[in-house]
């Protein structure tokens, strides 16, 4: 019995020693490999950093011709630099990737069976802003994996091909949960050439698609769709879309929005729409809207009356006159909103609103 116990202890001790030796050996080999890789990468990394600091043809040639074994050590750093460089530096490094055939290989990998591989290479194509990849990235918008779709949405924004606008908008019409704000951001990155597709989307069956199109037009700031957006305020069946249209009209600054925005102030309009229309009228800076906004100071909904008061503050003399009259009126509710807006106006422009001190009289 004792002999068996002794043998068991010896065996267990031997196993423990073997595990310790194996663990130490693995750590040693891993450390040696990491140090060797660091030595191998040191030269190419210096080459990459020197090129990023001062791009030139000879540096581009050396990076393009660098053996694959060396390049693989610095490719992650080169990708990180792509996200930081601008202008000529970015273009020069992107051309190095192109000369090495990395973009073409990434396009092929977007057809991989692995969603991780598809997403990783879609992200790479976006970082490279590789225009020829736009059709393949648009194909990924129909991918069965939602994460791949999200990466493709971002990548198409970076590529900036306005022909991708309809495909981006279509991602909002399905049953899958795709972040609408990411779609709007990518649509904005496509530039003014995407405006026609955005205007077409105002007639889309899906409210989310219409909403995103309206928001993207506001972020683009192109005044061409102002008249179409103005029509959305009264005609769209979805309140969120109508509210977004009112905000967009204020962002676009087109006078064509004045009449529909004033009409949206009517008591029959929902409070969210009245508040958004009031804010938009303030952004437009139209003095003719002052009487309509002044009447809104007595609105029983706080956010509506507050938005009207802030808008009047932005209309200059006519707006300040409305506020001054309301501040002295019999309604404490109306006067409170007016006094607050007048106080904010005084802080913003004390020279215009301050009274003379006794020493100046």
C-alpha cells in the first residue's frame, strides 16, 4: 500500500516537473520567435515609417518589391497608417498596396466561405478606398451575415461611389436590423452625386428608408432637394419622417421651406412636428415668421413653446420684439419662455441688449 502511494507521488511529481519544463520551453521558444520577428520587422518598419514621413518614388518601389515574408510583418502597421494619413501621403501608400496586388486579392476574399474573412477584406477595401471594389462591396450588402453587411456599409462610404446609394438604402427595407445611422453616414460620404438617389427614396415603401434619405440630405447640405423635402412635411404618413424633413429644411436653409414650416406650426400638427418646424424657422432666419412663432409662445406643450422662443431669438429685431411683448404680457407661461430667450439673447449679444449704466446717463 505504501509502495503504491510512493510510486503515485513520484509519478505525479514527474508529471509536474514535465509540465513546468514544457511550459518554460514553450515560453522560451515563443519569446525567441517574437524577438526574431521583431528583428526581421525592424528594417521594413523603418522603411515604412520613412516613407510615411516623406513619400517618394524610390520608397514606394522598395515597399512594392519587398519580399512577402517581410511585408507580412509590417502590413498591420501599414493599414493603421492608412487611417491616419491624408492627401498625397495616403495616396502614395494606397498605391503601394495596389501594386502589391492586395486590393485584387481582397476582392477575391469577399467571396470566402468565412464571414470573418469576408468582413476583414471588405474593411481593407474600404480603408484603401478602392473604387473598382464598389460592386463587390454592394454585393456584400445582401450577405447572410449581418456583421458583414455592417462592414460593407462602412466600406462603401469610404470608397465614395455615389452609384452605391440605392443599394445602401435597400439595406433598410429588409427584416434584418441594420443601423440606420451608419447607412446615413455612408450616404453622406458619397457626396452630392448621391442626391438623386436620395430624392427617389422619398417614395420608398419603408419609412426607415425615407427617414434615412431625408437625414442624409440634411447632412449633405445640398439645397437641390429642398422643394421635395418640403413636400414631405405635409404628405408623408410617418410622423418621424415629417419631423426629420422639418429639421432638414432648416439645415438646408432654402426659403422654399418657409411656407410649409409655418403651416406645420398649426395646432392640429403633432407637438414634435410643431417644435421641429419652429426650430427650423429659427435656422432659416426669416423675420416674416416672427408673428407665427410669437403665437406659439403660448403653446401648452413646453417643448413647442421653448422651441418657438429660441427660434425668435435668432430672427433679429422682429423676433426680439415678439419676445419683448410676450415678456410683458399677462400670461406667466408665455412670459417665462420669452424672458428666458431674452436673457439668452443678452448673454449672446450684450452690446445690443444691455441697458446703459447709471454712469453713462
